[in-house]
C-alpha cells in the first residue's frame, strides 16, 4: 500500500498507521477531526463535508461518538481514509484545490484532547515501579504485596487532571509529614515524580454486571497514547494509608 503523500521510509505516520486526533488551525479555530500522515494532517471533518467519506462521525469537537460505534465501523472508516490517500486514487492526488482545503502541516496546527474524558483507571502494572513505590511507603522487605502477582491492581483517577502535551503543570500544595516531625505541615510538594505510561482509549463499554472477556478485549480498544503521569510523592505518602 503506497500513498501519494511523500514521507521518509522511517516515518511514524505512514499510510498503514493513521492516528486520529482533534485539531484547529490558524485560519480556522473550530475543532475538527483528523488523521496524521507523514508530516501532514488530513481534515476528516472537511472530508465528510466534501462527500469524500460516507461516515457521519466527524462533525463533533471530540471523537467520542466515533469511538462508541465499535471495531467493525472503525475498520470501515479507516479503509475509506486509506483509499483516499492511495497513490492509485486520483480523487485527492490530482485535485490541488481539494488538497489545499484538506491538508495542513503538523507544525502549523494546534492539537486538542481527542475525547471527552469521562473516567479513567490507572493500572499498577510495572513490577519495578511497584517495588520502588512499595519500598518508599512501606518496609523495603515487604515492598511488593502478595496480591500484586495475582491480579491487575488498578485504581480510579481524576479525569479532570488529563491535559494535552505542553500544558503548564502547577506544583501541588498539600499536607506532608517531614521526617522527624510530630505534626504535618502544609505547603508545596517537594518530591514531584513522573512516569512514562501507555494510555488506552476504550470505545464501546459494557453493561453493568456484564464483564468483557479477554478474548473480546480488542473489540473495545480504540487506540493508544503516551502518558506522562505526575505524582506528588511526599503528599501521597502522607495520604496513602489506608487508601
């Protein structure tokens, strides 16, 4: 499969990998859906307006509606987008007016949160990380609790704290218990930590009380992102037990 869009052989976004996003441009502040290809962004909202896609999912400020329709529909839409970008398809390849409407340079657009985040669960999935944090909060000899080796430890997180790359982060303020002190003090965090994590966007959910089997898990997985997870370790250490 080859595209008429030119990009390097080691490009992260060839025609085989078209990540979705929500963007705005200098000329148009409206939030629109897109995919990245090479160094460009393809405006999917405008593609629907021009009748180039038969879908009706990209007239919204987020991808939530599209995420909710499931894998078979995701595959159908992706196939249409790839067909538009094929080197053998003249629809866009030979139409300079359409290309000017639909394509933007990635370095000239602003990316936004692709979905409205209603909820999220953070999983404690790295053994080394679990041991490090356990040693920080407990006896280092009992850093890794027995249940960690038998079940996926997850906990609820604040969806309002999820922001785009490049957003300024304010140092948290809270209670900490300094070493040797008799009482906690209130002030800014002094032990900010960060972790590189993988985030998953879940499309269709499940009905209350009806679990999703491991066999069918991929049917619900819309996409992946990189996450930089920040933690206020000194505040967390004081709050952590028994939460």
